[in-house]
């Protein structure tokens, strides 16, 4: 889907055709739409296809007649997992073109006019505003991930289950994706601020510096949250191991206590002359033997309890 926007007298309008100073937004365009963009803007078709590849790396390409900036933006997949997808930004002499696999809150903020001092004809500032919104979007998603991890930790305090463990693993995987994408974006931003071919006004340079600061903050927060989740998983693993050790300790103690009457009854069950069996000829000998077994079991239990084995 292709949408065309243009700022006219501090208001953004939707156009039916491409004009100078407009913003062309393409969401998951098909081959026909990509061919149309190539004819209208002169951008190479392979460069237009680049953001449609999930594995495409973040980079800057300076071509004749246009500049291409590829960055990763945060997103939610069909299973509500946090992932990253590419966003392509193309600057020509007359237009700004953005291409993405899906509609993103990063670009939706511009469509809904939630960004101050946004003009489609101020191409460099527009690009930096997109990058700033992208960095801020990472921070917002990171706060959501942090809250989710806290909720999972509260559930784990009562009873660790596989579901909570899987949720922690999914959150940790999201943070791995974020870390990789943010570091790739950082390399793009560092290169962007050094490029002389992209005309930058003083206020635009300050905005780009703010983007770099926000991106670095997102990298630090990602590392912190990842360490927290990793520590939580290690602690949980230790707790499970301790519980397993306690269970094995109790089972061993019970086995030891139960072995005492088993051994005694086994001895008395041997097919030998009764005169050689203690208490076999004594009245109430059976009850005396049972009492001795119970007494030995109690003594063993007291010894095990003293040593904190039960």
C-alpha cells in the first residue's frame, strides 16, 4: 500500500499523485507498487526491495540521485513477541520515501500529526525525526518488557512453571534482537553524523546528536534488563536444583528408615530352625520384635533430623 503526504501551510494533506516535497509511505508494497516507485523516483529496484527482507542489515548507501538509510525498528509479531524489522528511508532531491514490512507506530506518529515541527519538505530534519522516534520507540518497548519480566518474577515466587520459564526465555530473546539492532543502528547514526554529503543545519545536527544519545540509552537499558532476566533465570535454576536436592534428601531418608524393618523382617523370614531366632520362643515375641523395629526407626529418624536430613 502506497500513501502520499505533503505538508501545506502547517497542515498535512493526502495526495493522489507524487509531487515535489512530498512523503511517500509504502507499507509492504508488492512488485507492481515497487516498479511504480522506481519509475517515479529513479531508485534502484533492488534497493527498494531491501527493507522487505527480515534479515537485511542496517546501513547507509549513497547512490547517484538518492541516499538510502536502512535501520531496524521494534515491532510485535503475530505471536505478540518483540522483534525488529527493517525500515528503509530514501532521500531524493524532491521526495522522502519510506518502505516497511508493516505499519509501525514510528511512522504512524507522523501521519497522525503527533510530531511537532514536522514538514515533509524538510527532508533531512524529517529523516532525523524518524530516527528519533525510532529510538524513543525502543525505550518504550523496553519499559514494557521490564514490566512483563517483573510480572513473571512475581508468579515465579509462588511456583515455578514451564510457562513462566518460556516467557522469560522469550523476553530474553527479544532483548537479544534489540541489542543487535540497536548496535547496528548506532553504526548508522555514527556514520550519518560524519557524512558531509547530507546537508545538515545546526538544529538538525543537534537533533541527530539527541538521536545518538537516545540510542545509546536504549542500548544500556537493553543490557541492564538482559542481565536482570539472565540473573532471574539463573536464580530460578538454582532454586529448582535446591528443591530437587531436598526431595532426593527426603526420599533417601525415607528409604533408609524403611530399610530397617525390611531387613529385620527378612531375617525372621528365613527358613531356619526357630530355636536360633531371638525371641522366637518367647511369649509376645512378635510384638517385642515389632516394638524393637519401631524403636530403631525412631532413633534413626531423630539422628537424621538432628543432621537436618528430614
